[in-house]
C-alpha cells in the first residue's frame, strides 16, 4: 500500500500528516482533559479550517464574534449554545451555523466534543 504525502507540505501539513488519507473517528482525535478545553486542528488552509475540541463539564467559550461563518457539529455529549441572543440545547449529531459577525458562545452541560469548521472568504 502506498502512503499519501502532499506534494508541497508546509509546517502545518507536516504536523497533520498522520491524519492524511486515513479513516478517522472524530471522537478519538482529541481527549478530554480535566478542568479545561482541548483542541486539535486537523485542517488549516487559507480558505478555512477544521478543528476538533473537547470540553470538560462546565467549561466553555465566552461570547465572541468571528468575521467568518462557522459550522459547529456536536460529536459527543451535550452543550448549550448562544447565537445572536438565542439559546439552543445541543447534543451529539446536531449541527448549528454561526453567521459571520454574530455574537456567539457555548458552555458544556456534560463533557462534550465538537467539530468546528471555519469558512473564510
């Protein structure tokens, strides 16, 4: 079997090379850490990025804005999300889109993991 290698790897690609052309279980990409938020960026390009996060219970991200659309998919556990003044309870398998420049935040109800896809213009 031939192993895939990018033609012109940059520093970021070299760090993620072990993920290329592999079947991944997103739940296993990042581990839970007591009392904190952990993350692992699996794709980082000029046009966008994909990052997997784990949140311990009661951890979260405070309200902020992004100049880009962001797609959040819950891959384990449950959380509460706030987007432009609306509150949503989310669980594994659900996805929400944060529009560019909309204030948003999230907080873990239980330990949870999510995949964040940022789309840049």
